């Protein structure tokens, strides 16, 4: 055996012993041994810390980071010897053990073989062991980050990368061949029995790469045939993701929005990682890039190795402008809020106008939460106005202030839909659409009456239950039974209607209080489903909500220096709403 390879095996065993991975491996062996059933492949998951291994041996650490396939073979040989070593004689273990005669590696294996009483008795060859290395983390260096928003893309080498993305589509769980046993078709060949030809799935391999009918025996060149009784199946799931930066393309107009190309990418979740992602969530994951060919197209996919839900990367402090304004207005419980509403969105509407609407927008914005949005509250806004241009402009500006602010295109679906997987599997794929992309944020759906009746009924149902149900017909997508998937809708909805669009649709009574406003085109149940209904009409000759108008004007005391209010930027509000 090569000295460098032997040293790496020694380091691998020492690391497993120190980290507790060896004990976990022995426990996993016991589970296989308790079944008393011979398997073609025994799959083991080994967590490794690349930094710790690099301190023990830089060569092995480099193998794990840059050549994970070869590193897995090193751990595979170690694991195979641990399983088989207890069959050997114990006389190798002597009190006066000499490193000149035996390596530390052999000593450790013999020691474990003596102490371990229950391992895999059915194991016959090293090829039956399938080791999956899962690094706990990667070095915090740019070369280990894979982003489709940057160029050039370094996805040619099959090594570990770290990436982030938001789930925009998710397929159903299906089966794949995790491992298979092949036998020589020539009965007189020694390889016509036993477990000499074992094929297991490796990252990036397709189903045909694992199971085909053109394999030949390396001894006699006869065709190999698969022993179907020993085929091992696993679960896999295809997930479509986009870079988090791409969400700005779904927002409204913003002056500081960068221009870039949007491209989604596919990740494979296998076995224990299946169903570990949810649509709309943002994840950080470690994986190996792979090429997948579908007909004449070749796409870059990522075989996910580990998954971590991303925590919100909010600011740790509030803008200095906000702090200064708060100190000046601390004597009043209304003044700080009133001034903010008065100067808010001065880039699109004159200061001092639409204060009621702006205050409602601010209330809705502060309840957004880009993270575990199950903790968030929701304030849905229905704006009734005679000037839809101003309302649309104001809402469109405001939705850009949060990371999960989505401007819904009227031609698309608001809620999730089902389509066939584009990779040719024939299975169902659930598409996120606007409501799930805005998870924890704001979904601005524009003019309420631009949507059809069935969409409005679905919107009402979602507002009342905060869930939506996706129906997957089994016959259409190759399943035996139909499925219903219930998805939580964790976002706030904004919309507006025009009170003057048609006299037949809208009848405004003499008393213009909100409770007396009659909108005959919008069902009463749908209006009640919204958390807040705002009648916004600055041009009306009749005063609306005079008490509120009086409070806001009184709160904006002229003695407060307006110089600080003029210094507020859009960035100040953006930082304030990311918590």
C-alpha cells in the first residue's frame, strides 16, 4: 500500500475515533446486523469537520474538500476493515506492539475488532459499503461559494460548494436506484456469484449510469446481469431554486435596483434529505455540482449534501436618523409615528398627503419577517380610492422596502400551481407563484378587480385560513392515488379598488365613513377577510375621519426641526423593516 494512502487511512480512523463517528458507525452496523438479512449495499453517513481533519493531515483534508469521491473510498476501506477485522485472529494484538512491524492503523482496527461484539456478519466485500461524507461546513473563502449570479461559474470540478437559494418549485418524492448487485452470466466464472460487482449511486450520476445492461465481466468479458432481488431503492426529490438576489426582479420599480439575468437551478435531495425543504424558504446548503442531460439539453444541477435554514440577515442597529428623531419626539406617543407617516414616501407623493394610507402601510411593513415567518403577524390592506395611480405608485414604492416584497403580475397565478417536472420524470412539480415567494413579506396583487371571480374566491379562502390546498391528480402524474398538499400562506396582501370606475359597481353614500362605504362589486366576505380597509380620497370635498386628521396635524408640532426629516432616505426605511 502506498505510504501516503496508508497515512490518510490512519488519520481517518483516528479522526473517527476522536469525533465519535466510529461509535456511530458501530451502532449503524448493529442495526444492519439485527435485521439478519443480506443486503447488496450498506449505506453509512459520516459527518466530518474539514478543519479538524486538515489539522491532523492536510492531504486528507484536501481530499475531502476537493476530491470527495476519493475521500469516500478512503473512509470506505477503513469501514470495511472495521467490519471484517473481527473475523481475524486476535494474536495480532500484543502488549509489546511495535510500529516497525504494524501500523497504528492496524492496531486501531484490531482494538475495535476486539471491543466490538456485534457488527455486520453478512458483509462479504468492500464494494458493499457505501460511504456518504457530510462536511459540517466549508472554509469561509470565495472559492467554496457557488453563485449563479456571478461569472465565471466554477462548476466543472466535482467537489463541495456552498450555496444559498429560495425554493420556487418542488417535485414529489420518487424512487431511484441507490445500489445494485451484478453477476457474471457465465456460470463457470468465479464472479457468477458473490458480491464482487456492486454499483452504487454517486453524485451527478443518472439512473442509467447505475443500472444498465451493457456491463461486462472484468475476468471473462461475459455480459453482467443484475440480480433484481438485491436492488436497493432510495428516495429522491427535485427542487427548483433561485438566488435570493433575484427576488428584486419580482418587486416593483426601484431606482437602486441592479440589472442582472435571472436563472433558476435544480438541486437533488436524496434519502434522508427528502422533504427537508419547504417552498418559499431560504436555505444554505453544501453540495456537489453535476451535469444532467435531458434529451439534447444539458443543465447544471447540485447534489445536496447538507441543508440549513437561513436565518434573517437583518441589521443590528436602527438608522441614526430614526434614533435622533425619536429622541426629539419622545415627549409624545403620537409625534414620532405622525412625523414618519407625514414624510414617508416623499419620493413618490408630496409630504403631508395620504397620511392615513402611509401610516397603514408602515404598520403592515413592520410586521414582516424574513425568516421563520410562522412567528410573524399579517396586516392585509384593501385600499379604496378615486386616484388609483397614486395608490398604485405608493404601494409599489413601499413593497420594495422589504426583502420579500413581491409585485404580482396580473397575468400569473397568485397561489401555487401544479405542472409536470421539466426534467422529463413525468412527476408533479408544485410551483411557488407570488404568494409563496413573498413568504414573511408583502404580496402586492394590484387592482383587486383585475382578477377573475374564481381567483378572488380563492383569495378570500386564503385570507381566512392562511393555507391553500394543491390537488395532484394521480393518473396525470404517474401516481396510483390522488394527493392533496396543504401549504401555509405566510404573507400579507395589499390591493386597491377604484371607487369611481363605474357608478353601477360603486355607490358612495352621503356619509363617507368607512363603515358606510358601499362596494357592490366586492363581496362583503372578501372585504371582511382583509385586516384593514382604507378609504383614501385626498380630493374629496367632504372631510374624511376628521378626528384622525386632527390628531395627526396636532402631533406634527412645528417646533420639531424638519431638517432631520428632510435627511431621511429610502435606505433608512429599508434597514428599519429588516429585523
